C-alpha cells in the first residue's frame, strides 16, 4: 500500500487541528433530530409493500438496471414515474437523476454555456456551486435572500446579444432553514429576461397542499425555468428529478454527462418514488403533523428564551448558532448522552463563527421530546 502524498496528509492534519475532521459513523438509535427523513417515510412498511406491488405489476423483479438509461437501463417504471411527477408538479416533463447532487451537476455543467451569466444566492448548496464551476458561464453571487442585491448585480452586467441570464436559488436553505423570496425573484427574472432555477430539495413533501413544494404553494411554477426536486429527504427514498419543459428534458438526455454516463437507478428505487408520490396525491396527515411540530418547536424556543440563539425559520430545519467547532461539538455530545441525536455543523461547511446545531424536525417527533431537548439545550447554553 503506497503512502498518501504529504500535502494530502497535511490537509487531513489541518482538519483535525481545526476540530473539523469528518469520519463515517453508523446511524444511531437515539431520538432523531438529525436526519432528513422529515415525514418518517423511509421506514414506512406501507410504502415498501406498495413499491413491491408496483414491481410485480410491471414484471420488474430484478435487482439492477443493468446499464445507463441510454443503453439498457430505461425500464418502464421510468416512463410511468416521470409522467406522474410531471402531472403532480404541474410541469411539462420530469427527468429522474440518481441523486440531487447528480442532478445539479448535470444541469449546471451542461445548460449554461460560454457567454451566459449565472447569478446565484451566496448560500446555495455545494452541488450547485460544483455544477456552476464545471460550466463555461460567468457566475456572480448575490447576498443571501436579497432581491435588491440581485437587482443591483443584474443592472451592472454587460451581456452580449445571445447571452442567457440565469438566477439560481434554493426554496428552503439546507443550513439556515429559511425560505427564499421566490415571488420577488420571479418578478426580477421577468424584468431582466432571466431564467429562474429553484432547488426544492428541502421543500418537497413539506410545502404545498400535498407536498408539491414551495414553488407550487406560491403558484409560480409557470415562472420557473427549472426545478430540482429530490427524493432522499421528505419522500424518504432516493434519487431526484429536474422539472421543466419537454425540450429541456430532451436537452439534458443529450448533453447532461451525469445522466448519460451512469448506471440507471434500479427498478425498486424508481418504484419507491412512484409509491411515495401516489401517497402524496391522496394527501397524507404526516405533512400537517410535521407543520404542527415546527410551530411547537418555535413556541418552545421562545418559552426557553432561546430566540437569540436560533435563526428565524418556518421550515423543518432549525439552526442554533453556537460559535466554534469545539464548543458546538461539545454541546452535541452532551445532548447525545441525554439520548438525542442532533448534528453539529462545523466550519468550513458553514463560515467560522456561524457553527451550529442543526435540528431537523420530523412528523414522528413527540412534543415531549421537543420540550425535553430544548430544556437540556437551555441549561447547556447558560
């Protein structure tokens, strides 16, 4: 076995010294305030059985896709599921990718071209940033959730006649849990002739009457060029989809490298997506239960005089700012000893001084669990 190059060893050592070293750990049996399984659907026996029924109905009982979708992996469930997604999300077409990361990489690396201009919220997900870095377009970040900053950036740009402008944001941000002013961004995109792209990863299955996402809750889907909806969070399964026009779907099939050059999802994964969305279509009480827990959590934050520590959020993500990697890790470990799994988010994932405990709320969390974890946190922060 060859030694790791010295400069790579130094990078690892630097992470350790900064209390930012990552390691793989198995999921725990502690009270869950950390996973993205907002509705608890990842362990739903009903969904599991429904997915199996879908596989049997379509005579797809194999374990793998056998190849990319352009070779041998494009089984019938893809057509059924993508058509269902398009109808559910009130769009022309949907294209399933293997993950949200793959979808963002594939979209941004292929759609914006040389000469185009991308304006993105400074706090967008790493997958969006990585995709933008792979494109040949020029990119400019604007202040977080700030329409005036976006307008200011757009008004100063010099574009050629064939330049395309893209505005990029998340609907619910994964670290702060706050929501973008999507209606304002939609108006700005119209004003400047830009194309609006919204990552709905942490809104899918939570916002909207049936979990359609924040874009549809605000009824602005016709003003959005493309949406990313992932299935590994509230839907409790795996994969993602780009929603948009049929022409956009055709373009991605032809030019998105993360779609073209990868083995397709196995039939069971796609059947699970379809099973979840069929439940969404019926309307499920879990969504309202989650919303009730979010309201209760915020009321308890106020009662425990913790508002100064928590970022404002109406989503399932509630972040408590505890500056310093060492300090936030200490608080997280203290909560773990009390039976609660709450993940510390360290720099450099977030800026130094903005380290935090990231509470992810779920439909299955009880009010007693919420009250107890916040009372313990109050004592730890005294």
